[in-house]
C-alpha cells in the first residue's frame, strides 16, 4: 500500500505541513503510521478522510463539527462510509446553491432598484428577503407561475416566463430598467413632446421583442400588472402614475402613426391614384 510522508501529502493536497500537523493535534486526521524517528506516514484511508475534511471545510463546517461527523462514521465499512460522506456533501452543496441563488436574486433586485430609482427602501428589501427566506426561491417562482396560469393561456405562459426579471442578470433587464428610468425622468412631459414620442417608440419596440409580437398578450399583461387606484405598484417601477404616462404617450404615438398611414402628404403620395 502506498504511503505518503507528511511533506508529500501536503504537496499533493495543496496544503501546508503546518495544517496537517494541526489536524493531527486536533485529532481530526492522524497518520496511519508514525515511525520511531517521528516521521508521519499517511495511507489511502487518510487521503479519503482528508478529502472529506477539505470538502466540509469548503462548505463552512468547523473542525469540531467535522470531527463529530467523522467519529460518527467509525465502524462503518469504507465503501459505505465514502458513499454516505459524498451524499452528505452533495446535500450540503445543494443547500449552499440555494443560499447563493437567494443571494443572487436579492443582489440583482437591489441593483436594478438602485438603477431604476436611484435609491432603495430598506423596508421593501427586508420584506423581499423575508419572503425568499421563508418560502425559498423556487416557492416564490411557483407562486408567480400559479398566478400567471390563472390569467393566461397555456400558449401564452412560455412567453411570460421568458420575460426579463429584475432578479436576474439579463441584458434585456438592463435595457428595460434604463428605459423605465428615462420614463420616470420625463413623465411630466406632455405626450406630444419629442422626448415622449421617442420613449413611446422605444417602449413599443421593446414590448414587441419581449412579447414576441403578441400585442394582444402585451395589452392584457399590461392591464394585469396595473395597480388598483391608490394602491402600490405590483411590478417595480410601474406605479399608477408611470403607467398612466406610458398609456398617454403610446396612445399619442399610435395615433400619429395611424394618421401618417392615412395622410398622402406624409406617405409620399402612395395612396394617391
């Protein structure tokens, strides 16, 4: 059986000799053999144990916790011990993935809120964190999906599920937040102004892209996320006032488009016979 001296094992594992000596002193990883001269030798079982220790440390376990886990495995056949260890590590990795997924959502929501408003209310963020922690990211998404199924058809759901989310790092989200911030900045502009018309054109172009040119679905979704009079926004950035301004400028833009199509002087005389 191949044996490793402490220096060899440290080099192969990417650890320091001091760390391995500390593991020995702590009782979490003792060498299989100690020579009369005091040299430490580690075998296959020790390497497996070191792998277990290293993985658990990466997952945030303390040495005391790791020691307890390893002591609980005494008397279990090597293969079964290794299988149990890997299964436990997989379970811990999945927990960590869920935690990081939650953190990613919180950070992106905060980022896009700051980009949109230039500020973020601590109360809103705390409520969001509490909701995610209580229900989990998957449960939160399940709730949204269930709400969508109650209002839209099976053919429309995939389009809605593909809409950009403020919780994600998506170039489309960045474009939407940037445009919505412009809308917020200019929402006191008259609908007929040049900037209002420019914003309306951009909104319609982005909407067509998001909803795959399904304008009927876009209108119904718009009504679905519209807050009731006096109520807070259902979707970040789409307050009652903001949506009212968007309605006005889009209506004006479409009116002009219709007039342009029906005006021979503006369409180059194509309607003239």
